[in-house]
C-alpha cells in the first residue's frame, strides 16, 4: 500500500472509531445530528473501502421511484447511509422523552433535600429549551392544597422527560420521569414519581385550552390535582 493510500486508510479507520465512539457515548441524539453522524460514518467507511482490494456492488431502492446502483467506495457510502449502523437508533425526538436510557439517572424518593439534587437537574440552572420540547411545557406551577406542604409547587422540565417538583419552602424536591405520550383532542404526557408508589400525573401540552393536572396511582382512575399556572 502506497504512502498516500496508507494515510487515507488511517484517516478512515480513526474517523470511523471516533464517530462510532460518539454514537455510543451519545445514544439519544436527535434525528438531525444522528443523520450527520451516519453520513460521517459512511464517508469514513468509503475511505477505508477505497483502499481495500475487491469489488463491492450495491443495489438499493430507497424510495418507490428511486433506485441506486453503485460499486466500490461509493457503494460502501450508500450502504452505510441507507442501511444505517445498528448503533444509530431510529427513535424520533418526540419518543426520546419517555426513554429512561435517554433521561439518565434521577434521584429516587419523595420530599428529598435540595442538597441531593445533582447540578444538571437543578431547576435554578437546568431547563429544557422550548424549541425542542415538542409542545410540552418546560415550566409551570400549581397550588397544592393538602398537608403540611400545602402551597405553590414549581415544576421544571430540567432534562428531556425529567421533571423536578420543588416544594413551597424550596428546600425539598421530588423527581418525576415521563413514561408515556398521550395523543388525542388534547395532547399531553404522563409522568411518574420515582418512589415506587405508582403515583402518576397527567400534564397537558402548552397548546391545550384546559390546563388541568390529573393524578392516579397504579393506572387507576384519574382525579383532578390542580390548575396549571404560569405555563411556559
């Protein structure tokens, strides 16, 4: 193998390992950046294939009216781009909110001290961008009328699918995970408290005229919890 061929082959191998490493480290990329990674892996694979003896021929039909036939390095590129590596999932952005592997670890229990809240889940500094929330609220509050912690409770979506409920004294919190997307006349989500109680809350989308929170336990009947205020 000539020097220039060896350099091209080396660039392809290093680039391929880097991109595969990124896809493993960030398993929940949105479809757009996932597409960029796929194209990058295709290009690196093509660089490698161009230096390997032999002939690769690919016939693809990505669309009803589209047929592609290619050989060599171009064939390898098309094979990767259209078939896609198994490491790169096809989960749509809207579905990633309810995947625990994308949500990451969250504190378990209820009425936890704020000192137990990791910095990346702290509502004071973390919040999902409204541009990627897919219609979900990113922050709201409601008046909780029961018990010693009655008062206004603030809710913040600190990561995609992870909610932090702050108690009135702002010294305690409880974490919730989104578990299900509900679609219908008024789209919304179901979140579950992370204390093994089966306690769930229904949160309507920002576009819903009726901003009522509902609650249930263990998939039972829904009951009214309160009215959402200051929804953003």
